[in-house]
C-alpha cells in the first residue's frame, strides 16, 4: 500500500510539472553546450559584446534536469570562449567572430526575438 501511495505521488508530481516544460522546446545536450559557448563568445568584450541576458536566462532554465557533467562542461566552454576572445591573433579572432555571427546567431537571434 505504501509503495502504491509513493508511486501515485511521483506520477502526480510528474504530471503537474509537465505544463511548465510544455511551452519551450528542450535542447539536446549538444545544443546546450553550443549555446553555453555562444554565451561566452557573445559576452567577450574583446570581440564586441552583444546582449546576452535572454540567452543566459534560457541556458539557466535549460540546465534544469541535466546532469552535472553537462552543466559543468557548459560552464567550462563559456569560460574557454571568453578566454579565447581575448586573443591578439587577428586570424583567430576572425574565426571566433565568424562562429559567433554564424552558428551562434540562431541562439542569440531566437533569444532576442523571444524577449
């Protein structure tokens, strides 16, 4: 009887939480990691800082329910991108800007449009 009550409680909790996630699409781990790197590139003052408030909020909400290995890797990728942005090498800087203005544009544009 106790197992049944616990099972029903778990199911009820899961069902009540479902509408909270229904409004926004869940990113894959790969998307989450790419968005984290993009946040670092967009936050880099040396590359020309872009508005990142909406993307940072989206990453925070997408972190919910992910394993610590993924969220920790996201933090590392963000920090790495910030460090890379400080480069004095113009060719490397051009590649980083191309990444930010190419691959990252989808994350940044979607977040600006959503806010």
